[in-house]
C-alpha cells in the first residue's frame, strides 16, 4: 500500500467516527470504528510515529532485544543491548547481532553511542550475544558475553574490557586475547544451548564465580565457573543449581536480597548474613525466579521451596517481558532490573516500521518483608517526566460504574490508583488449579463478567465507542485463611488491527485483606507500551498494544476507572499525570 492510500484510509476512519456517522450507522448495530475494520484497507498503516514509545528505552531504529551488561560506573549508567545493525528483523536471520550502547545520568534520558562489541573475532564471528557486566576491584569494569562461532550456533563465553577507563562513556572495548575464556567441553553439554553468562560474584575462597545457562543431558542447568583473575576460568564440578523441569534456561541472573529492606546488595562485595539469594531464569518466553539461600560450603543455590511444575514458579512479570537483567546501582544503593518487550505485530510490520523492541522501564527490585516474593517499582527518576497532575479523592465505584479520567494525555500517562474494598464478604471462593493458568482465568472471568469483589480497574486506550479497549483489572477471591488476588491485562479488544498477538495476561498474588483493604495499581501508558504494577509491585504486567484509535485523530483514546463487581469499591485516591517525552537515543 502506498503512503498516499494509507493516508486516505486514515481519513476515511476519521470521518466514519464522527457523530453524524454514528447516527447513520447505529441502526446497523455496529458503531463507527467497527466499520473501519470491516474492510482491512480502512485500518491506517501500522507505520506511524504514534506507536513509537516516548519514554521507554529503544534505539533510533532497527531490531533490539535483550538488555546486556547494565551497570553504573563513574557516575554514568550504561545500557548495552542486543542490536541488529542491519534492520528491524529478528537477528536469528542475520547472524550479526552486536552490543548496542547508550549512556545516561538519570535512567530516563539516554545518549546513543556506537556499538561496543561487533562480530569480528573467531570467538564471536556469528554474533555477540547476551551477557553481563561486573565491576572488578580497582574500579575495573568487565563484560562477560556469549559468542556464536558458527552457523551451527555453537556457543562460547568471552570477556571484554574498556579500552580507556578515563573515557567517561567507555565508548570502546577490547576483547580479551584469550577468548573464548570458556568452551562447552563438559560431557553431556549441548554446545548450542550454552549462553548468557551472569555478573560475577566472589566466594569465601576469594575466587570469582559466574554462572552460565545450559542444557546438560536434557536438564536446565546453571553451570558454575571460577576464576582468580576474571580472565582464566575453570568449570566447577557441580552446577550452582539444576532442574529437570525444562531443557534450557537463558539469561540467568543470580543476586542477593535482604528481607524487609528495599536496598540492593552488591554481588562483588561480601553479602551480609541473613541475605537471601534469587536465581532468575528465562524459559518458555517468561522470566521466572526462585528465592533461596546460597550455601557457601557446598557452593550451591538452595531454593526455599522446590516446585516440580514450572508453571507454578513465580514470574518477574506476567506479560511481555523477557531476558531481564538486573544490576546493583551503587549511586542509590538499589538493585534495578529491566527487560526486553518485543513487538506483537507481524514481523513484516516490523520491517515496514523500521524498528522493533523496547525495554521496560528500569524497576527497583527487592524482597517482600515475608521473604516470599520480589516486589518491583519504576525507578523514581521516571517521575521527573510527570506534568499536569490530576487528582480525585473519595470516588465510589458501584457495580457497572465507569469514571472517565480526563485532563491528561491518555497516550503518555502515569496513573496511580488505590482501590479500597468496602466489604470483603462478597469474595468468591478460590480454586487452586487456577494458579496453573492465570491467563485462562483472565479470559473466562474477564472485565465484563460480574463478580463478587471485582472486576475493577482501569480501561485505557479506549476508542470513542469503546470497541477498542485495553483493560487492567483485579478480582478478589477467598482461599481458606487468605485472600488471593487475580490481576489481568486483557489485550483481546485492544485493537481492531488484524494480525496482532493480543492475549490476556494474568497473575495471582496473596494479599492480607484483613490487615490492608487497599489494592494499588500503577499503570504507565506509553503509546504502544502499557506497564502495570499491582498490589505495590507484587504482580507486574508489561504489554504492547497498537490501537487504531491511537493513530486516528478522533478526540484521542479515553481512560476510565471501572467496577463490575457486586461490592462497591472506593477510590480514596486517584492521581494521574501526562508524561513528557524523554530524550531517548539522541
Ligand atoms: C582516554 O580518554 C581520555 C578522556 O576522554 C582522553 O583524554 C585520553 O586521551 C584517552 N587516552 C587514550 C590513550 O586514548
Ligand atoms: C551427562 O551425560 C554424560 C554422558 O553423555 C555423562 O558423562 C555425564 O556424567 C552426565 N552429566 C550429568 C550431570 O548427568
Ligand atoms: C541441542 O539443542 C538443539 C536446540 O534445542 C537441538 O536442536 C539439538 O538436537 C540438541 N543437540 C543434542 C545433541 O541434543
Ligand atoms: C513476541 O513474543 C510473543 C511471545 O511472547 C510471540 O508470540 C510473538 O511472535 C513475538 N513477536 C515477534 C515479532 O517476535
Ligand atoms: C461491565 O459489564 C458490562 C456487562 O457485562 C459490560 O457491558 C461492560 O463492558 C463491562 N465493563 C468493562 C469495563 O468491561
């Protein structure tokens, strides 16, 4: 389709949603926008600047995937990322993935720099894949990364060091002369399933350790390696942890957390007594984690509980969020995590758009005071983008109520809303089998299905006639002694555009409603990105959406708070802001 016809099609949709048109069409039982979808040529092209995010991280163009080696060094945050310099298609087609590089002083505005690692040595000639950064003693940063050495996807581990540590931006990196520093030589190790080395940490013997995800005899294994100088590595006979629940873990992350404190811990320093450890793994397109202890004597990770069925493992995020990587921010004494969120349009759309992939907002991550779950919250720096605050207090949402949130830019917004339950008697019984498939529960008990307590939440990016809408909602269930809360982000009606991946995402969290009656929701809306934090960051859901209403100039998408449960829900506080555009990759 030429640019001209695309423009005409957009115009046709604009007119079709006018009041006049709605009066004419309503008798045919469909509203204005639906008319646009009847003929696919009436859907405006996906090639629109309106879908590009305004404050989520992305390079100026082309394909991006995993965050790699994030670090804070000499007053600068570094964000490296898997980048396809040749275009916006998946790098598996190109075998030429490089490490893109951006720097920031505030985690909000980013300066784009030249790639730091490109495939130009025998140990990474088919791609410089994901890895991590470690700050060694003497303030020496080091990168560990996976090199792809042939078309058979044979993988090895490499090291790179900054060429000139006085360069504040660390623009150039030198690959170690002894690369690859680790080869897949362990018996039973599949050399095409051996990647993504972690940040290093020091054991009681003073030696460095890293873990590498691998498929070892069909089990997912966090292989352990030791080094005195960070350049020469030996494999440890036993793994850090292994499980036969899946064949391969990618993008491992291993870090320490303190219960009851939202401060982060530096893995390069001594870890205080009483700290817990987290092993995070990428599998089955989701980032899962276990909380446990690091047994220093045996040099192994011991989870607090071992659950055989990995579908029940906790997730960092229950939406479109993969290959996350965390780092210790020594400036603010916190741990920060972020991840890749892919496009959910067709890959031909990505080629047409010329860009694909964003990163989530950097999130502070810490351990809940009960030690059972990680909590996450957008880094406070992101609040510097807020403007035009609107504030509502003491709202009451009865069954069927829809309260429109007006006065802010509904395409670029930050919304914080507390839902207070007036009574918890109406909670319906919880069925533990739902834990195996929360998205199914989100589909079956969606926002239009009246419940006891809930559904209540936000409707965002809604078209004038509500045919397009993205819904973020909660439902409260009673389970023996406790309450279980289901949080969903339902994309099934998010766009009239055909060919998109529009699932309902969902996750459960336990909540002590006897003690605390307020369930909070924070949602960051950034054009094609919708990132939500439920129950103070207990369940997080990242999502990508491409509503037609976002492109058509018909008054702009709408935003509402709603309740479709029998029990009235109070909103003691609703605050929302328009979000300014950040300087990303300029
Ligand atoms: C290293 O970087 C500093 C700061 O940018 C610069 O002054 C110096 O000339 C650089 N040294 C080399 C050897 O390039
Ligand atoms: C994996 O299998 C190989 C034989 O293929 C065997 O030598 C090795 O001990 C096995 N490793 C583990 C951890 O089971
Ligand atoms: C190694 O893993 C790849 C990718 O999963 C698989 O196709 C291949 O069959 C595996 N090789 C062996 C020897 O198990
Ligand atoms: C993005 O990921 C989802 C699974 O999470 C997948 O269904 C979809 O095909 C991916 N899209 C692209 C463009 O890779
Ligand atoms: C609330 O329920 C009614 C009736 O099922 C439905 O028409 C409406 O769309 C629901 N509200 C939301 C926000 O889904």
